[in-house]
C-alpha cells in the first residue's frame, strides 16, 4: 500500500465549529487531492495541490480551505462545519510519469466526518 | 449529461462468469481513463489504467476504450466472490489533469 495516512479516522463535531483533517504521505509524490464521497454522487474533488504552497479549487470547494506547507502534508479545513459536510473524506496522491501515469491516484483510508 | 456516467447496478453474475462493467463520458473528459475497485467501507484502489483506443489486459481484467463512441468498459473474467465491490470509472478532464469519477457500479458475484 502507498504510504498515506489520514487523521482523524472518525470525527463527530457540531455545526459551526472549525474542523481540520490531515493527510500525510511518505511517497514524496507531488500531487495531492481531497475528495468527498457521498451516496449517489461518487467521489467529488474538493481541492488539490500540485506542489508545496500550490493549491487550486475542485468542483465542491465552497466552505473548505487547504494548505500544504510541506510535501508530505495536505490539510483540509472546514471553516465552519455544516450538516451538509457530513461525508467520508478521502485524500489521494499521484506523481508525474512519462507514460501519462501521473493521474494514477492512490488513496488514503478515509475520514468519516459527522456534523450534528 | 454527466461527465462520467455509470449504471449504478447492482450487477449480479455467477461465480466463474464474465462481468462486464460499462462507462460513458462526455466531451469534457478526453484523456486518461481508470477503473478503481472499492470494497464497502474501504478506500478506492486502482486496478486498471487505459490511455489509448483498444484493449488492455492485466490478469483477469481487460479494459476497453473506444474514443469514437466515448465509452470505457471493464471485463472481469472468471469472476470470484472476492470481486464483489463497487467499481468506479474515472477520466481526466479535457485540457487539465483533474480526475472525474463516475458514481460507481455495484457488482455481486454469487458463489
């Protein structure tokens, strides 16, 4: 398995509180991603990073921010959690390859977040 | 049209049969294509990548890409109960490297 960990693995929080999820990799991969997965919607990209301090928005970025101060860590922050942000959050990593393999993504174990 | 579309299933096949999973995509998705397997409660796992028209085989798995018809398929030969999972089709958006996932097809392989 690719060396990707996510913390916490489970979290229950209340509406309006800030929450930070952490993704840590030991593969030295350049690209990192945050997705959320909800029934009927599949995986949806929240934010991604293409290098230290280089990030961009995905399709469902409202209410989320990210930071990447080191290659190995990618943080996802819910600035003021809402019930609609109850979901399973996955981090993924990838690396550029000559054969266009840079989009082959490897996923962390996920964080189950419940916002009450 | 959704960018990557899959039948949600469930698709049920007997053990030993060929399971055929299909996926269509829009003009906004045109580059690399992938199949991921996801067991219940687990994270997605990459099982096949395909970048050009035609077939690509890896063990019991064959991925097929037809860019003219805008579909991707995954064939699983000699299906086993351990193949029971949700299979996610994914493609890269045109002009970028964002990966877009379909909602997944649930496969059940009956022993």
